[in-house]
C-alpha cells in the first residue's frame, strides 16, 4: 500500500510516498481502508522533530493521526465493529497518511450517514481536543464566559461551536481576515488579535482556551475571574504568574475515545456543529498540505483524499 513516511526528522523533503505492507490488525484492533485522512499541526511537529513524545527511536514512521474509512478486517476480540462499517478515529503517532491503518477498536466510532468521508476525516483529533479542553479540563457550564484563542483553526472552530452548543457566552480571537468567519461560527464577540487587546475586552471570564501559547497565554490570566481556568494545548501555564492567584491553569494532551467521538458525531449529524474544510488535497500532496497549515491562515481543517488503487497514486 501507499503511505507517506519519514525516516529522519526535517522539512517537507523528508516525506516520501512509500510502498509498504498492509498492517495486520492485532487483538482488539481493526484494519481500516482509509477513504480520507485529516491533517493537523502535530503532523509537521512530528516531522520536524519538535514533538517531545516522538523521538528518533520511533523512526521510520507514517505521519498522520486521524482517519475515516471502511473496516477491512477485525482482530481477535473485537465485538462492537464488523467488516464494512464506516468508521473514523484519532490514532497514535504512526500510521494515518496511508491507504490502510490499524486502529484500536476503543478509539473508533461509526460515521453517521449524513457525514461524508472528507468531513468525517476532519473531525477526530481536532474535535476531541476542543471537547476535552472545554468539558473535561475547563468544566464549562451553561451561561459561563469563555475566551478561545485561535478560534478559526482546526481545534478552535470546533471549540467555538461546542461552547455555543453548551450555552456559554463565547469570545474568540483571530486575524482580521477571519473575523467574519468567527461571526459565522456564532461567537458573541470576534476579537482581532492584531488590532485589539483581548484583556481590554474580556473581564471576569470563567475559562480561557489557549491554542497559541507564549505571551498570549501569559496575558490571559488577567481576563479570568476568581476560580477561573486557563486550559492550554501547548504549554503548562505558569501558576506563579502575579495574576494567577485564585485561578488554575493546566496543559493537556488529547486522547482518543470512541464513545466521546460518537457523542461529537451527533452534534455534527444534528447540524448543531459544522465541520469546515479549508482545502482538500490528494494523499500524495501531504507535504504541500503540511506546508499550507504551517504557513497560511487556515479556516477549519485540511484533509487528504486517499486513492483506492495504487495505480491512481503512482500515476499522479
Ligand atoms: N495538546 C494537544 O493534544 C493538542 C491537540 C491538538 C492541537 N494542539 C496544538 O494546538 C494548536 C492549535 O491547533 P489547531 O489544529 O487548531 O491549529 P491551526 O488549525 O493551525 O489553527 C491555529 C490558528 O491560530 C490562529 N492564530 C495564530 N496566531 C494567533 C494569535 N496570536 N492569536 C490568536 N490566534 C492566532 C490562526 O488564525 P489566524 O489565521 O486568524 O491568525 C490559526 O487559525 C497547535 O499548536 C497544535 O499543535 C495540541
């Protein structure tokens, strides 16, 4: 099968379209024939050697961490899924950009029939991250005020919509060209992070979701009220910051969870949450896709279509 592999860390030149064997599902796993796969910043961080959990001893590996496709085979002990099911999942740090992926069945959910392959592939990693940030680490409640930094990206566009669906008051930051997009997603206030200071606009907030880190994170303590929470996907917030008193900060890593993915899929299926795809490229264009999300202003997600015959890929 075709897979996009790296055998050393570095830039786009390290990514090769390789011919490798189709993996065998182990006990508790299924083999998925991928139809589309999602693209996330973690993919270029792994490729660049900037992701702490993937060191050189894990190489070579296949990039890509979310997949949507048909179950081709099931391993021993898998009872909830059958060959032919339409499924999607967030997967570990090896194996997504490929025609077939091995996936633990506990990470999988059935794709509702209203969601096509591309939109399904755009959901798992980004939506799990948004959900876990808001609900598990942020303990968001109806009526609370939340500020989401980076509200237009893969994680941010889900976070804005989940927070709205929960009944929270949602403020989010973006660059000027993406403010209209934030308004379409339903924010109460779109903040242009280059022209406005979010700390002049937000007061006594219950929660900040930090998808940016650095100075943006440090300045975020002051928008929180007593007992407020700062939740980051990037860096552990500094609990000794002068404005951190009476507030809590955490950094987390998203985890796959099939039951949670089923719940997330219902929000999409019911139309409460929209999956926004900025670009769809072919699997062999994965290096270009990573370059795009690393350097451009992405709105929502980028996905890769997976060829169903080797000849399609080689001819391309
Ligand atoms: N810990 C975890 O498990 C986990 C999971 C998923 C993601 N992450 C990390 O979380 C971050 C966000 O992920 P993503 O998939 O949403 O990335 P993404 O799709 O690339 O989106 C990032 C967004 O940030 C915005 N942005 C850039 N600088 C900003 C600033 N100073 N203030 C406000 N917004 C700014 C950009 O919007 P504009 O174009 O409008 O500037 C862009 O839309 C990434 O660093 C990713 O690696 C971590």
